[in-house]
C-alpha cells in the first residue's frame, strides 16, 4: 500500500497547488519551468523545480499539446494605476524593416505615470540580454542611488525574453516585482503598446529607413524630443518630463526640467 505525504507536507502542497492554479489561470500556456521561475523569482518562494513538476503532473496542470483555451476579452482584473513616477513600468518590443538590411528590434521601457521613455534598446537581435540592456538603462537613469527598495513593478507580456530565467533572476536581484499580462486581459500592458503605436506613427511609418545606424540615431533623438515636448492628452496636455518634475520636484521651476 502506497503511503501518502505527511500532514504538514500535504498542507504545504495544498497551498502551493492553489498558487500554481492561480498562475495557470492567467498563463495557461506556461509549463512547469516557467511556473517554477515565477514562484521562485517573483513570489520569492524557496522551492524545487521537480516538486513543481510533480504537483502539476499529478493534477493535470502540465501543458497539453494542441490545447487552446477559450478566449475571454473581458479583463479578469483591473489594470494597475500608478500614483507616482517609477512605481509601474511597462516593457515591450516592436520591429522595424530596414531596406537592404532586415529587421531592427526596438525594446522600450515606459513609466506608466509620466509616460516617459526611461530606457530603450535597438538592434538586429532581441534576446533576453537585449531586453535587459533596455531595463539596465532605465534603472541607471531613474535610480542612480540603486533600485532596491524603490517599490518598482515591471509589466510585460508572456514573451520568451521577460519570462526567461535570466530576466526573472535579474529582476529578483534588483528588487523589481514582475507582473505579466494574462491571456484573457489584452489591455494589461495597454499604456506601453499605445506608446509603440505613437512611435510608429510619428517616426517609423513616415520615413524610409535604409541604414540601421541612421535609424538608431533618429530613434534616440526622437525619444529625447518625445520626453521633452510630446503633449499627452492623458497628462492634461503636458509633457512626460514636465509631469515627472511636477511629481518629484514640485518646487523646481518648470524651465529647469529639461
């Protein structure tokens, strides 16, 4: 006769299984490795990968080939609403075709409260290290004294880069809390995606790009100009830098913001 787990172990497994089910409800395509990475580096749980696999296997939670869950376009929970700068950032990627060269990938990190682009990367590849390069630029710019303890959250989609072990591990080490858009919550990262549309309308689609170097230089100039001069309707037709200054340094004269 097979002996079951001890009562204390069974109790811990029950709580762990509840958490796994909650994560799977938002991310049904995640396998046990990504579930474990989320538990370990987002929930900061000290847990083994094999234990997660056994629980998911025994309760039918592993990814099944060909399984396509029904899509619900109604968000399952409200989108976070930051009250200050550097509380919620969003990150996303788009790509731009350069004639005679190929695709250039652009990764953006956007502050949701001020709509300021705090970090970006542009290059011929878009691996985890390149997403981290954009995040590193943002952290160094916005947290010169260190980001740990700053209460920063980072929202992304479920792409392979932001859900990779190295990306999650880096965020955990920096004290950045990750959050991911659910498959049934397409507006979870809407602020960042809306910025991508602005980028395409104002820079990408109105030019013919034939040089990756020229595009990267133009992108950097455009982002600087956007942060300093772009008037946002959601900000009361103020600029990202003006709103950041108002919230962080309310006694500083406005002209000193740039």
